[in-house]
C-alpha cells in the first residue's frame, strides 16, 4: 500500500498538470481581458489552438536541420519533467526523492536552451534578434531563480523540494524576512515570464512549444504556491480523501495566484521590454539578499 | 608492492617524452607525434593497475644531482588521479596532431612532448627540485612569459620546509607547520597559477590552447591542492580559504562573461575553460574553509566539485578547443559572424563540439551541472562556519555559481547557435569541409567520454577522486547528502527521455509532412541574386548579454548650489540598500 498510493498520486499529478496547463492559460487570458473591461477569449481557447495547430500542415524553412524538428519535443519533454517534479496536491509521491530544486530550475533552463537553438536554427533575421534579447534577459533571470530557491533550500537544509515544502508547512523555515524576499524575487520572475514561441515554427511543433510555455508557467506557480503557501497540501500516502482536499486547495491556490497576476497586469499594465533587464536585476539582487540573510542568520545562530 | 616498478616506468615514460621533445627536429614526418601518442598511451595504461587496486603511496629516490641531494618521486592517489588524466588527454592531443591533414610542425610536436613530459614529472615529484623542473618545462613550452612561476612554487615549498632539511614533501609533512608560512605559501601558489593561466594574446594556436585546457589548468589545481590541502594541511586557517575562493569566483565570472561576448569561436572556448579554472580554484577555497572549520561533509562535496571542474576542463575543454580549431581550419575562419550552417557541412565535428559545450555549461545531464550541484550541496552543508563576515564569501560563491551557470549556458547557445546552426554566412563558410575521419573519430571519442562522464559522474569520482579524498580528508566521499538519493541523473534522463518520446510519438498521427519554404516566409520576397535569402541578416552573435548598468555620476559639482541628485536606477538602489544593511548588521555584531 505504501508504494501504490504514492504511485497513483504521481500518475494523477501528471494527468492534472497536463490538463491544467492549457486551461490555466485560458483562464489567465480571460481574467486579464475581463479586468481590462473586455469580454475576453473563451477559456478553452488554448485547447482549440492545440487541436488546430496539430491538424495544420507546418511550413519549415529549407535551411533548418533536425534540431528544429526535435527541439520543440525536447523542450516540452524537459519542461514536463520539471513540472512532474514539482508537487501539486500531494507531497512525497513516487518521484519526490529526485525532486531537487536545482535540478528543476536547471531543467527549465535546458528547455529554454533547446527553444533558443531551434530559433537560431531557422536562420531568420527577426527570430535571431528576438533570441538575442531573450538570452540577454535569461542571463539575469536564471541566476535570480536559482538564488531564490537556494535561499529557501538553505533555510530548509536540503535541496529536496518535498522536504522543503514539508518544513515550510510546519513553520520551520526561518527567517521569515528572507523567505518574503525570495518570494518577491520569484514572483517578479513569474509576472514577467512571458516568453513566446518562435514564429518560424508551425503545426505540431508550434503546438508543443506553446504547451511547453504554459507548462513552464504552471511549474513556477506550483513552485511558489508549494514553497510559500503550503496550506492544505496532502501526503501521498494519506489516501484519496486527503487528496481531494489537497486537490481543492491546489485549485483555489492556482486561481488565487492567477487572479493576483491578472490584477497586477490590469493595475500596472505590461512591463515594457526595455525595462525588463532592470526589473530582473532587482529580482536577482533581492534573491542574493535573501541568500545573505539566511547565511548571516545561520552564522549568528 | 605493484606500484614500485610502475612508478619507475612512469618516470621513464616522462623522461622519454622529454627526450623525444629534444629530438623532434631529427625525426621524420609525423613519427614524433606517433611516438608521443604511444608514450602517453603507455603512461595511461601504467596508471590503471594502481588506480584500480587502490595502491598505497610509494616513494622512489634516485641518486641524481649534486652530492647529498637526490631526486625524489612519489605516486600517491592525488598524483595518480591527475597523472591518468594527463596521459589520457596527452594521447588525444598527440593523436590529433598525428592525424591532421597537414604534416605537424616540429615545434608543435616539441611543445606537446615537453608539456606532457613536464606535467608528468611535476605530478610525480616528491620534492621541490623535481617539481620546479617539471613546472619549468611546461612553463617554457606553453607560457614562456610565466617563467617566474616555477620559482614561486619552489619558494612556496621552501617556506614550508623545516630548517635544516632539504625541500622534501615527506619532511614537510612530519614537521609542525606555521600558519603564517602556510598563508604565504598559499598566496605564492595562487600567484604562480594566475601567472601561468593568465589569458594570453589571441594567437589561434590549437597546440597551446589544448595543452592549457588539458594539462595546465589541471596542473594548477593540483599544485594548489598539493601545497595547501596536503603539505600545509594542519596550518591552513579558515580565512586562508577565502583567497582562492574570492579569486576563483571573480575569474569564473569574468571568463564566463568573456565566453558569451568573444567574437571568435576559439577565444570563446578558451574563456569557457578559464571559467572551469576559476570554479576549481573557488571549490578548493571552499574545501579549505570547510576542512579548517571541521565540516567533513561540506569539505567532501567541495573536493568532489573541484575534481569535476578539473575533469571538465581536461576532457570537455580539450574536446571543445580541438573541435573549435577543426572548425576554424575547415571553414577558413574563427570569426563567429562568418560561420554558420556547419551542422550540414561538418556534422561529426559539430556533434563533438556540442557535446563539449554541454559538458562545459551548467545544464543537466552535463558534467558541469553536477559540479555546480555539488558546490551548492557544499554551501548547504556549511552554513555555520562563523559570523557574517565569514558567510559573505559563501554567498558570493553561490551568486558566482548561479551567474556563471547562466553565462556559460548563454555562451554555449551562442557558439552552437551561430556557428553550427542556421545558414552559412559567407561563401567560404558554405564551402567548409568535414575533418578527416581519423580526426573525427578522436573528437567523437572525446565527446563520448564527456557525455559518459556526465551520465556516470559518481562512478568517475569513485575511480579518480575517492582515494585522493581519503588521503586528504581521512574519510570516504559522500556523493549525496545523508537520507537523500542526491542527484539521480539516470532517473532524470529516463524521465526526460520518456516525456520527450511521448511528445514525439503521440502526436505522430496528427503530424503532417512539412512544407518547405524559403527564408522569406514572413512575406518578404527574396533579394535579387539571393534566392536563398540574405544570409547576413541572421544573428551574428552580438547582443547575447545584457547591458551593464552604468551609474550616472554628475560630471561637475558646483559647491554653492547643490547639484540635483543623480538618477539612480533600481538595481543600484538595491545595491546601496544592501550595503547599508550589511554595514548595520556588521556594526550591531
């Protein structure tokens, strides 16, 4: 029984995130439009988009190599792997022993790298320029994300995400100020994480790239929700009733975070692209500050 | 005592390589390179039995030199780990030299043979004289301007030697060490290594570049480990570790930035190797701090990270430099802005370069990622090494690791994306030719070894680092924290392979044959005379890095009227707040 329940919870978690990622994208689009006083696109629009694109005959540039064909699938697969390792409604599922935060953040970086290579493979001028600026931003975003999770890991004394969440649930992660600063840094990354897939892709490749983007956003939301709002999350071996509660709380958390993101977007508007390096720079420095605060408090303890 | 004759044979092999270096002008054609390959292969084979049987340290004294002074050699686990790397990489470099399309120049063969022989001699040294002799040989071969470096190392050894004794390692180990002398030794060693590895002017010389990556960088780390972690182990204070840690962090960050901005493919590859050198130095610093603070777990993780950075430089660094130079020779240019589309023209070399870049970046499942993970584990295991001041370097190391990981990833994407992918940017680039099959097989063998080292890092560490760590720490190396499986690379690879295969196979029914289109897809017609589009419209590799923030300082200050406050951007405000906060915490104790 101790093996079966975590396994079932793991399978359920994978199915849930696969279903939730496009739905969440639809909800986000609808909410943002509603808060801006518009009628908004239908919530199942991302699903329809996936079906439409998967039926479309793609157009590939003649100069592209096999990299362009396999990179979207690798990007999706690697992002899904990262998403699988971040718990949603239950902790300590089958794969939780390998759920390492440094691995998760690096898998997301790997997914970005494959997308970047596919873009550069197309040899297009515009897509190349866009990739240049995306890489310049990633140089700031990725250290910020890594340092944020490291700050929490230093508080927990482990890199294992499930153990970190379990400790946070028990209220053992101190100091709270460092935790808050790490949350702000990660939140900044989530708010501005609006990477669009390359326009040189088409058909099923574009569908995979879009799905990878939505999964990436869900992964960040789950990571923030799990670390900083670990309320109601069930243990995998506690049975279906606890899972149901955990599932309900997870859905509420998802909607609350998406609502907060949409509200921020409606209040302040989209951050201009030229301001993004400054915003990410602030996030990176905040994350470093969180690490120093944790190390300093441990050193003085 | 199987190691006794092996030590003798290893000394003979080193001397044979040095002799070969002096005779290169008299040897016909590629025979010098073939002989170097043979000697290096023999050296690597000789290292295997003591490595597998975990042989004890053996010492050999040769009555050479002035009366009363003999030459002392030793083979211990630390020197053995570096020696097998040296011979393996030496074999690859010499074989590459022999297999090239052009007859190798005698000065190239001489440099290779002298460097490998000198490195082996330095690694086998058990006294200051032999060490200086080996270092002088390699310095004269690949970095003649760093001729002072061997004498700095000799001075460092003499500083540790008790009065009235010759500068022998066994005499140093038995004598009580002085902390001040140990600190001076550390500073001298770091200075000597920096002199040897300081970036040179760009010469596009593959021999010097590969010998630096494969031999000089590992040798630098060996010297630091030998002189600080081994010979002055008991005298090193925690603050001594901050010197290599800070220096290594700065070097890693600067070199990673250079790698992402360099205009030439070989310069970018060299900068990535410079980052490895910085990372290994910083890890040694962390090791020294953790060991002095009696934190064996943190020290073990740091030592493992050091070894992985060294293996990364030796294996993946050599591969990347060799592949970059093969591309330069095949495409007629090293300039990234003039390369492109090599995946179609030089597929084997491109695949080898990609494998090297994966290992040098910090992406899973590359070797570099596991090194970064181990460094983070070490920081995690050492949070209580003292007060705020002693914690700041750890935060700096964490920041440096995170920043250089992102920079190295960007540099790798840039090199692969610009040089290998896309379309050829020049007619000469479009006529690039694949390297000869023998050269390609050497590159692909190194690529296979790099990938294998990334997939099985714990096994590589068990083979190379475990015995050395046992000697330096007195305990076995943990590859994972207690109660955790650690970084289970095979599970992650299996999971990623499963999900990727699913993403490729499941929508296969819906997948349709792609329409082939020209690069004017966005609605633009092709240029007249350019039916395949304008190749120079592609990204040329610039702009992959963010602009550094520049504080706006008023140029002229008028005393009567207060000048308007400079407009400070967000990051600088945070930085100032940061400094104030640290000052406040520091003052409050």
